[in-house]
C-alpha cells in the first residue's frame, strides 16, 4: 500500500499498528487453497497419487484412464490423505513442511506462500497452508479447518490466526467459522471467492469439457474431468465439494457495476439462467435453483434422469475406439446427493455468513461465463459463443464472475477510518487459477488487505 494512496487516517493507523506490534512475537497466517489445489494420495500409501498437479506423469496417467476408473479414483468413496512432503524437496524447508506447505499444489500456491512469509516477516509472520480433500463437502472440510486453526493457535501462545483464502477455500473458511472457529480467527482475506457459485460449473456438468474454452495447457485437465456430458457426469457425481460451486439461489448475472457498488449490494439483479417458455418444464411455486439442477428431463437439469436410471451399463466410447461402461443409476444417485448436499450447505449452514473482520479481493476484466440461455435449439458446442447456450463477457477472472466474487456484504464495524467499501479491492486481467503464482500485482493487493485486517483487529490474542 503506497503512501500516495493511503488516507491520513489510514497512515496514522499504520503507524499505530507498527508501534503496537513491537511486543508481539508471532502472527500466524494460514492459506486455504481452492478446489483441486491440494495434493491427494490414497490413504496409507503416499506412493499412490490420486490428485497431484505437481506430478506431471501422475496427471497424464489420470487423464489416460478409462472414465470408470477415473470416476472411482476421484470419488469420495476412495479414501484419501493430503500429501505431507512436497513433490520437490527443495521447495520447502523442514519447518515449512511441518506447517503444511507440502500439501498444496506448489505450481499454484508456492510463490504466494513464499511471498506472504516475506512480507509478514517484520510482523512475526509464520505462514501455514491447509491442504484438504476438496472432493468432500465443504461442511466437513470446514470442521477439519476449525480443528487446524485451533491447533495453530495453541502452538503460538493463543494468538489468533489470520486466514487468506483462494476460490473455494473461501467457502471452507466461512464453513469453519460458522461452525465455531470465528473466535479463533483474527480476520479473513478472501480472494476470487465464488461466494454464490459460478455458471461455468453448471455448463461443465451439462456439456463436458469439450464445451469449455480450454487453452492447450488445460487439455489434460479437460480429459480428466470428462470431455463429454456422460463422462463429466460420471466423474463429477462422486465429488461433493464441486456441487457447492454451482450457482446458488442468490447468484446474479454480472452487471458491470460491481466496482462502483457497495459490497454485496447490487443495484441490478438479473437472473443468470433463462430458458424458452416453450420448453415443457414446470416447477412448483417458490422453487429453488437446486430444483432446476434436479429437473428430470435434462433440458435444464444436470442429466436426463430417465436415461441414466434405466441404463445400468452406460456405454462410453473412449479414445482409440476403446469401449468403457459406467453405472447410470449410481451416477444419478451421486448427482442427486451432491445437489441436495449443496442445497443444505448454502441454505442452512453458510447462508450469507461473513467473518466480521473480512476484506476481499475480486477479479475482473477477463471473459468468463456470466449467464446461460437455453432454447429448444440450444447447442453446447461450437467454434464460438454465437448460438450456444453460453453467454461470456469480460466480467470476472476467467472462472468466477465478479458478481459472485463481490456477493458478500462486508459488514465489519468501520475501524481506523476504514469503511466497508474500502474492505474490497479489484484486480483486473488476472486469471483465476494462476493468480498467486503469476501475478505480482495480485499479491500486492492481497497483502494490502492483510494489513487492513490487522488494522481492524482489536487484539491479536
């Protein structure tokens, strides 16, 4: 944060913060990554990776598996543990390994962890990372994060923990706080959080990765999650956390006004999903978006339930004209459980909760899905967006629209001259997955918000 951009009140607050931290010996900081940002191996066998973006050959092998094998491996039915040791031993010191650095994908978060530790050194910063099984519900991962935060606090003389989140890590952190961790948390800095979900999750589930705008480097990921609708349904049906990224009942189409509006208070609320009135689907009064996801014909719903339920052995034509088969009824049951779990997570547990000392970094300026329009002639595939169901605009970070990233009301009590609107900043042109690793301006904004959280905290213990 430059002196030129700081208000006089904020400069005085910074001076007070520097003075009051002279007698503080440690500032625990915990980074919580997003979906697919933690490295997983089979329970009890660290030589058998399930998901490891730092291990190129393991990811290529995963992409080359038959869909039925890949779906089972990535399902919550396959017990997993987070890696302890990093893929490259030189990446972390022994102390950093003990603080969890080896459990997160270094290619995505390594630079961010090192940067946080460097910037916080004068304040006694000790940076941790929380790797977690992102296939599981964020309700469960929230409880595990709550336990980890309590452990860190005990290890540092009862000092409260500053939490920095990325993407779905924001949902995990809010879940932890609402389930009892709030008083152990000094404050939270959310970055690129899909607070109300993202339409790309809906499209990917209905159409498979072949309908996404992949760059060449993402071809492997596209093969893993499934190129066709049936493949995507099979792989996704076993991952509970992924369903909690679907647009919620409170998700609105990005308007372009988000940078001028108070956090969580859009002046224009337009539905992100529309469909032709001639489509023969009906919903009960007061229906939820989750009822739409479970619509049986698959026109609006995630799958054609009638087809899946009557096909115990669904045929998939894999690469090189090889045959594979998946269990249709089991996929339908998994999707139903995932959607209903997401409904309960967002509507009953998380709601609109936000830690009282929260700051937010939202991405903007990159093309991403902002809306979906379904007609009788809808096609999910095509060389461009014209005529397809997708509506893409430069109003997000490539994955999360700015309307979702700014959906939370930051209702913290104004402190040290900082207003709610100043608790939220924007970074333009920074891609979602690469933010911590590739963008120094993004990391600058993150640290600015960390400083702000410290200023607003009444005490660090």
